[in-house]
């Protein structure tokens, strides 16, 4: 979908830099359950826990003096406290020795300490299978050429120090015998859990803001439709029954409504399947209105159409936020919007930028979140006000991997490395 839109938007090379809680969910049960909507993909079978690697090393004493980026000790002059790693769960195919756990992130010096040198990484595991459903893989990850294995980049420790490691990141992936299904894992790459199985093309998961449910797209009778899964029971209910299909759903902050894309336009529908109505009707000669998301206060819906737009939920007050492209994501505070765009060195649609939600941001203004690295970055999702997860799309291989990035300094940390295609993350807040 995004690749075709790039062709249609090739004239927008000037386009903008743009698009700047309830407690996180805890471990969901791995009980098998069938979906109670006909033809929908069944829930995943019993998931073998992601295998633990060899005993994880603890952080070096005082974080080896918690050296900051400036080469001197942290602002307080003292070293960061030594921190223990989480084990290196098998979010990816593993190799002998693995890539080890993330570096020590438990410093106490804020940004300077967090970027300090941590203790030795946890040893990798021995298994060659994923820690996915039915196969408890051992720890370790496949190295990614040029970047190192997932969780090994210099920015990983600082990013993990800024987020809740027990929060979850949803995504879809074709790692189940090339069938696209839903998965979730913690931002430190532990706890990989498969949520659906089958050949229904389950994709585009989105967390409710209480972290108890997720909406997603699944193909029923040849058409994509929206389902809601209860994470405690792993049962799903079909919400939409649109003749042309529906996809790209997201929850309102109060959990009572979904915004969805169907045909050319954006619709809202109650989570029980009632009250469906059009919220943003795209003109016949315009680009489709896609990837809708509610504002933090629930009064507007932001979407990708002719740039990044917002409209009142009653269908009035259409306004331009930015001339950006791709999937918009409103920050937890509601202050910023993040989305993909390209502004530098001939790059097009290559980085994630953020800009204010309340005003219109002009050409290539705002703050870049992700680095320019030859990948097409898209589909941001906020973990905190300053950290997003996103997918990095390789145009040559037509594959994507997941990563996190800091809005503070554009440091990034890979979450997956392939060869599986993993994309469309959603972070529980």
C-alpha cells in the first residue's frame, strides 16, 4: 500500500518534516482459543516461552563509571548504578553464540548515564528456532549485516532506560511459514508471543489504551474486515462487515470507538459493531484517506490523505497538520504527531519526523526522530513522549524489520533482523 502511494506522491519531494496512561499490560495468558467469528484465523496455540539464554551478565560495576557521551562521568559526577539485563529472548532466528542481551541500561544519571558503557552482554543461546509458539527458542539473535544483531546498537541501552520494559509491542509478521499473523514482545525483545495462526492474513494490530484489547485486520470471505481480540481470553469478534472491506483500525482513547479506513474514506464505528458512520469522506479526485487515529482528547481524527490531516469526529473542521506522508501517530500527551517523510540528500519518505499536532508545520520543519540510513522508515508508534517504535523497510528486498528510536538524539535500536518481514508495530501505553 505504501509503495504504491510513494509512486503516486513522487511529486511531493518538497513535502514536510512532520507528523512530532493507563498502565501497560502484563503477561497475557498463552491459552489456546478459537476465534468466534466464522472464517477468522484461530488464536495461536500454546506458546513455548521464549527460551532463556545462558546466564545473563549483570552490568559492570557502577556501569564502568557510567561514562557519558562527553567522555566524562554523568552530571552528578558519579557512575551509574550497575543494572541487570533481561535475558536475550529469541525474537529472531538464532545462531550459535547469539548476539547477547542488551547492554546495561539501569544507570541513574539520566541521558548521560544511560548512554554510558554497560556491563558485558548476556551470552547467546544455542537453539536455531524462534521462541515462538510451540518452540521455546534459546536466547540470541541473528546478526544483521552492517548494524549488528538486534539489541546491540549503541543507542539500545539509552532507549531501554527511557521505556517500560514490561510494556508490549504488537506487530504482524510472516514468520509463521510465510503466513502473516500477529505477535507481541517486550521492547527488550523478551516474551515473544504469537497471537494468531492461520492463513487469513492477520495484520495491522492496534492496542486499546488500557492494553486489554487489540484491533486488527483479517480477511473474511475474500474481504479484509476489522476484528477485536480480548487478550485475556484470546478470543476475537468481528466488528465491521463492509462490502468493500475495512482495514487500518485504531481505538479511541476511551476504548468505545474504532476509526477505520474503507474505500476512499475514514469511518468510525463503536467497538460492539454499532453506530458506524463516515467521519472523513475523500473527494473522488483525491488520494484515499488512510491510517486514521484519534487525537488524545478524542475530538479529532488524524489521517493520511492530501498530506497529514485532522478532522473533527463529527466530520467538520478539516485541517492540514503537515505535508508529510505515511502513517501518522499522535503522541501519548497529544502534543505531537509523528509520521514518515524525506527531506535530505534526495531521500524520499525515508525518516520519521515529529511536529506539533495543534498547528500546521511547513516544508521540512519539525524534528527528525530516525536516522537517514537507506531504509524507508514508517508506521511510528509511541512508547513514551520521546521514543517510538517503527518499521524500517528495505526497498530492494521488499522486507521490513522493527526498530525503536529516540526523539532526543535519533539513536536507534533494532528489534528484529529478518529474514522474516515484520511491520506495523503498536506499543501499549
